[in-house]
C-alpha cells in the first residue's frame, strides 16, 4: 500500500498547549476520570472521537479509579459493534494497531493507504483489504505511543461524521496537538496504574555484558560468542550470568528479553 508523506502544523499558542497538557495529566489514579473527560473534549471540539489502548499486548481495558471503562463511558463507544476493545482479535488483525508496531510518529490512514511524516516501507506492505471492516472506521488519525519496557500504545481519532474518508485537513491542522495530549495522557495513565516492578530499578549492565547479550540475542551460543570476542567460554558464561543476576532473570531467554526492554540491545532489522 502507498504511504504518502505529509507535514504537520505546529500547535498554536504555547500557553494554550500547556493548559491542555495539564488538563490531561494524571498524577494519581483519582485523576484518570477528569483527564479522560478533558481528552474527549479536545477530540470533540475538533470533530473527532478518541479511542485509546495503552498496551496492544494486553486484554485489559483502560479504566478509572472506580473501574469505569474509559472507551465506553467517557469516550462513548457504545453502539453495537463499536465496543472494539472486547474483540481481542483486532490487536492482531486490525491495520491500526499493527501499524503502530512499525511507526512511532502520528499518521492518518484510510483504505487507500497510510499518510505519514516520512516514507515507511513497512507500512506500505500492510494489507488494507476490507479496511473499514477490520478497522471499524473509514479513516483514522493514529497516535502511537512508545512506553518504557517495550510497551506500545495504539490510539486513534475518528471523525464524528462516520462517512468521512479523508482526514488530511484534520491531520494537518490538529495532528501535532493530538499527539502531544495523547502521549501525555497515556504515559501518565500507565505510570499511575503500573503496580508491578518487573525489572529492577537503576539496573546498569557493563559494556562486556551488553556485548555478550547482543550476540546471544541473534542466536549465538556461548562457544560461538567466545570465538567472536576472543574470550574464554567461561568468561562469556560469567558475563551473561552476571547480567541475568542484575536483571533478576530466571533464565537466558528472560535476560535477553529484559535487556531488550531496557534498550541495551538496540534495534534489529
């Protein structure tokens, strides 16, 4: 599918933007409801309806302090077939969250293709057949949010005019603003709701530990790594074991996974 390059306009008025960011900021769980209402208002004032997903790998809906589902009771996705978060297949089959795995900047999309800040060949290969059926909309402005520990959030804005298929004007006018407020809301929501510490805080791996893990991440054995780095087999085992202790891992695979979540291993293509 074609991917068109578009340019976003800078939001007008730093003071106005700061006020909107403050309105959607969550500092504790009790702030979630009012911040969500503020975000919904930002979208509605621009002729759009917002849909949020803080973690495309999770089946848990986003909720406020009382357990109210944000997408239903605040963002008003209530009609038959509109309760998209209840269909867990969408995270795998909808082109909207799928595209968020390959693009970190906001974009808009319809059945004709993706419209992004720069050409992205990964998006060009995403199948948009039956777009409306699979995305539950004719067009959407999408704001990916990349969070700590490898978490990806996929968020979309759909026109209140459900027949509208071209969101180029809305994207040019409001894309940057929507990205700012969405990222602030989602990042602060996740921070407020995160209760489990899966990775030790302030974990620092040594240069040699990272080097060993990078080779291990692409499938090299300890023996192969020892030959590549010209170190003994025992030395390689020690570095990987030591990294696992620092990351509180139960095995080699989890050590590599956690190191990747913290950004030590870099991107692979």
